[in-house]
C-alpha cells in the first residue's frame, strides 16, 4: 500500500465571510497523479496555495512529506514545486533568465542547469525564443514557461494548476506527456483542472471538489462506475422486440433500466457495460433476434460531477 | 538557519533588474548635476566663513556628501515599486512558493535592492569624492575609515530597501504608496543632516533629526571621506544607528511577509 506523501487534514481557508476551502480532508499517495477536479471557484487554487505555504490556513493543516505546512513551512517548500495557473513572469524577463534563476534558487548545480534548461526549452518549443522578452509572447507561450519551471525543478511533489489552459491541442498532449514523464522520474503530481478530459486521461485518482468541499475521490473508472446506470448500450435490432424480451433484459445483473425508443431500438442503462454486453448479445442471438448495431457509451467525469452535485461543471461555474 | 547562498540568489534577481530603470537613472543623474553645479555652488557662496568652518571648511563638500546619501535613499526605495509590479503579475505568490525561507527572501531582496542602488549611485559617489578631495587637498583620508563608511552605507541601503519593502507590503495601493513615500521623502531628507548640520536646526527638529538614519549615513560618509568636523555625529553612534535601522526593517519585512502576505490579505 503506497504511503501518503500529502495529508490534508480539515484544511479550511476563509477570506472574510467567504469560505474558499471548507474542512477538506484528502490523502495523496507517493508517485501518483491526483487530479483535483472542480469548476472555477471550487477552491482548488486556494488549496494548492496552502500546500505551497503561500497562504496560511484559517483552520486545519496539511502535511507535505513529514512537514506540517503551518509549523515547518520552510521545510515543506523544499519538497514542493508549483506551476501556477496564471504565468508568473515579469514582462522584462526572457525565458532563459526566468528558468535559469528558477533552477538556481531550487539549488540545481550549474553544470546540470544548462543541460536541463536546454532540454526543457526544446521540449516546450521555446528554445529559439529563449532570449526574447516575454512581453512579445502569447498567453500559451507564457503558460509553457510556467510549466517549464516545474520540469526544470523536478520536485518531489509537483503541484500544477490548470497546466493546459490557453494551449492548443498539440501543446496539450506535449505537456501531458511531460507530466507523465515527471511522474515516471519519481515526482508525485497534484494537478488542479476544470478540464474533464485532462483529469480523466492523466490522473490515477480524481478528487472532485465543489464549493471548497471534497465530494468524492477515487480512480476515474471507479468514479464512473459509481453512478448507478451510468453506462449506456444502444442496440438496434433486426426486428421488433416483445415486452417479454424487454423484461428479460431488465432482469439481467447490473442492468438498471431499459428504454425502448422504437420497437427495434433499445437503450439499456447499466453498470460495467463491458461485462454485461456479451450477455446481452448472447440473449438476442438465443431469441433469434438479429443485431444490426451496438453502441456503448461510458459516463464522463462531468456525469460523475453532476451525479454528486446535481449540476454540470459548466452550470456550477455559472453559479 | 539562514543560507547565504539562498540570500545571494534572491539578491541576484533584483540586481539583474538594474537596467530596468535607465530612464529614472538618467533623471536622477541630471538632478544630481543640477544640485551640485547650481544649488550647491550658489548656496556655498552665500554662507559666512564661520559657517563654512563649522561644517569642515566647505559647505559645498558637506552638501555634496549629503546629496549622495539623499540619492542612495531615493534609489533604494525603488524596490517597493518592484513589489507592486510583481503583485500585478502575481510574481509575489511565485516568490513565496520557492524553497527559500522568508528570512532569506526578505534579506536577499533588501540586499539586492541596496546593492542595485549602490550601483546606480557609484559614478556620482566617485564624482563627489573627487570634488571633496580636490577642494580639501590637505585633508587626511584613512582607507580604513573610508572602508568602514562604505560598509555602513551598504547596510544603510539594505535598511532603506527593507523599509520600502515593509511599506509596500503594508500599503496595498501603489498610488497610496507613491504619495506616502513622497511625503516621507520630503520629511526624512529635511529632518536630517544631509543638507545642513544639526547645530543650525531648531532644537525640536534637531531632537528628531539626530535619530534619523539619513543623519547617521550622511555624517558617517563625511567622516569616511575625511571631512572632519565637530558638528558630525560620532561615527560609533552613527554605525550603531545604521545597524539598528537595518535590523529593524529587515525584521519588520520578514514579519509582514509572514503575517500579511501568507495570511492572504494581499489577495
């Protein structure tokens, strides 16, 4: 059983009357990528800022490695590196200067620094622009510098806040691969995002957070399976189906509901569709009903979010 | 435990922004020229020989040394403006997340801001030393005295940078900071010995001015440059005053970084 490298205990942050993070409890295991998923304003960034000791909790605490962030913030920061949501760069700087200073302050020796900087700048596609002032850069290019900082640092715990906003799809894949390779090199990744697909493809586990509270935390597959009838199989048959047949399908294990949209079209709501599908096809073959087509769709993390909050992420952001 | 390496790396970042202020630098250099070549020379001619004698033989030399301290002060406070620019760009959060302690961060920034100010002023400082020594060729300049004075001036600039950081962190609006600094600037320079010695001030002003860090710095620089005069603050007291000033504002800067910035009220 992997041990937790981050332990969040009743973590709370209030700004006046606003409770941004509300008694959050969460453990992050060493070597995993944990996606912190939630709409804008859910409290993700505030949580991350408390873990990096930029903000002090109003109540509760968090342990980063063995260090309590409220008692030993200086030691906690030696284990953590953070890539911020908004690129933290001054317009007068160049990518090389920003990353070189960042590497220096993180204690990377000079002989290693240049090699690492070159590799990272090439990886993020900014090698040719390394001496240009960042004020000429697009939002996406600045974002890449922010992510590059963490790649240069290679911290024990990498905290990454919405790494691919403003980045095109090719760039997104590039950054996702880098995050994976960072994990493969030994870093634990805490990734805050409001992009469902990003959380799904990158995370070993996803913690869904809403209004500062943790709703649920598990691996994406289990989260999707936790929605009763979350999977949908749509079957188009060669002839109309009798009521008796429908009842037989409904009685199958893990099937939650069957809807007949047309006499030969069935929409079956179930769990673990991949396990039940062979049973369904076998049943229709036995009943001598030819199958014209089968379409299977899994729930998304948005469905999971909606299941726990009654809102889609988009709706939650609007509120 | 403070890591000197970390302090230096933080200071280095502020030193690298040396050329960001080239316009301000040029303006300051022109201001310096006007003060020396116009104001200093004219006022020097107006003063009676006994007054000239009381300030070490030449009011012009006394004044030129004071102007350098005034310049050192006004360029050391630039770091406060940096803090606002960094806040606009979110760089403060970035700095607070780095693996350096708050002490190292504040100390490094104070030193960086102070050294940067020294770099700005050093050409003018050389001009002033030349003017003082050429107008008093008989005066004896001890290299040790000069070294001690320079060391104390370094501490003075670090202290002023710490003071500026403390103000910037306490006052959240850059406009208010600018106005407040303008007011402080007017008072702190005039209620010091940068322009005139304590003995010519009304006692209620002199009572305040004798504890002014600019008084300590100006008189110590004059002493280091060989301007011997009974009206100057004793070097030991001036050194003690500068060390106290530096310590006070470095401590306050650290305290405010921990209380105000980490508390989140900046946001």
